[in-house]
């Protein structure tokens, strides 16, 4: 009873300290607060086969900074215990392998055998991946992802590796979302649990190509992320003009295709435009085959985090009638990059963070919660 009372007291303090979320969403707990000038940015979270939760984030002194690292923490199935019994530590067993490299945008993808693939990118150096297996506390030494036809050093990523369901004789097939200065892509590869390379790349296909647009502006497509519903992959791609300097960007692009019959000579079907100015988004397939779409809304000041529960993701995404739920607003302009997980049927955790305002570009004033990674709780009924 004493531990329960103490925990409830901690939750009460956390809810009182943080920025005010919408009434429908609760600030469940503080996962971690980085000390000093460090911050916990760009988090990702996944449920492991044993029911526990795994979270990773970018530990650095700013949005872009020298030699940021990736931290990992493990939580109980309820998410109520993280730092008390499982304090975060460097994700890599041998951090020296990435010395002097900036490990940005860590993302997690769980394979069908329970292993987890961590991806991140190093600016100007490309995308790397590393592997965790059940029973381990750390990830392996990273390997660089090299993709024939689109290179390696210029690649960035934002979504996690998607392990496809075994269908039609296809086993251990994965899709890897990446982007470069030509647009957004997906890479096809085979997951090999005990062989090197663990991700054996086959080929790559472009989801959306950067191109000039009306008015002389350049359309850019970045940050693809995927989910699988039955035999269909659904992708969301960030769309902006002139790197976001024109207005508030453009509505996110939504595409669908059958990964088992895709040959590269056919178009993606039902290409949609969702009327949401989304950036740094995340897609979560729920247990009832809906999609929780969380994102930073570029149409709102400071780009806070919102969520939409897509009821029929395989049908055309609706142009009207969307219920956009406010999930978190840190009060600083440098935020969003959410990630969500379903901890029990219809109950979702979304990670959000407070940046430490050090300049006019990161908001006015320094939040007392700066550098904090929060766990926000919502339910399906709230969307």
C-alpha cells in the first residue's frame, strides 16, 4: 500500500507540473528527465512479446547537436514502472562503435520472432540499424543500411521497420521507410535472425518524388511510416513546400498497396490526401485494425501533438468529420515527434517531450520540465 500511495502521489505531481493536455487525455507519468542541458527527444515505443514496453529516445543538447546518443528503457506491461526498477541507459552494448556520430530519430520495429530492430540516421552518413533480442538489455553494434540505386550516405529515416505478415509463401519480409533529397521511398529486405547482414536488402521503390509545384515552389516528401492491415500496407508521408518555409506545409499524403503482389510497375492505389498539416507523425495499428495517427500539427502555433483514430484505414481516409484530439502541448515550438503503443485493448500511451528553451527558435522561457519525456494516456472512446 505504501508503494501504491507513493506512485499515485508521483502521478499527481506529474499531472500538476506538465503543460495542460486536453481534458480527454491524461498525463499518465514522467518516464524520464534528462539532466543538465540534455533533452529526451524523438521517442519511440513498442510492446515486446513478453508484454513489457521498450522505449528509446534521442539524448542530446538540442534539436540538432553534436554526437547525440540513443537511450533505452524497459517498462512493465502497465507502463507504471520505468525508472524505479529499469533506469535508462545507452541503447548500444558498445556505444564506442558510434563515437562522434549523431544518432538521430531512433525508431523501433518488432520482428515476428520477437526481436526488435532499432533504426536511426546520422546526418550526411546515412541510416544504421541494430538488433535486440528477448533476454538482452542492449542492442548490437549498428550496421549501415546500403540500398542499391539510392545510395546510403544521403538516406534519412523516420518510421520503424515494418515486419510483414507471412502470407503467400513470403516469410521474414520487411519494409524499411527512408527518404532522401529525391523524395520518400520504401526498401524491401529479408530479416535474417542469425545471419549477417541481418537485413538483406533486395530493392527500393519511390513513394513520392520531390518536384516543382505551382508558383515555383518545390514539393518535398519526407518521413514515411507504415502499418499493415491484412494484405495491405498503409503509408503516411509528410508533404511540404520549400522545406516547410511556405505557409504551414501541405496535407499529409496517404498511400496503400499490396506488398505481396507489388512489382514496381504498378501504381499505388487509392492515393489520398488527408486534410491535416501533419509533420513528424506516427501510425499505430490497433488491436481492432484501426489506425491511431498521432502527429505534430503545423496548422497550430507551436506544432503541438494531436491524434486521430482512423476508423476504416483501408477505405479512403475521410476529408471531413475527423475528430482531432489534442494530446500534448509543451508550450515550446520544438516538440511533437510522437509515438504510440496500445497497452491494452483500446488504451493507448503516446510519448511526448518538453524541450529546454535555449534560444528564440525553441520557445520563450525555459520550462521547469525541460528535457522530460512524458507518457500520455488516451482511450479509443476519446477519439
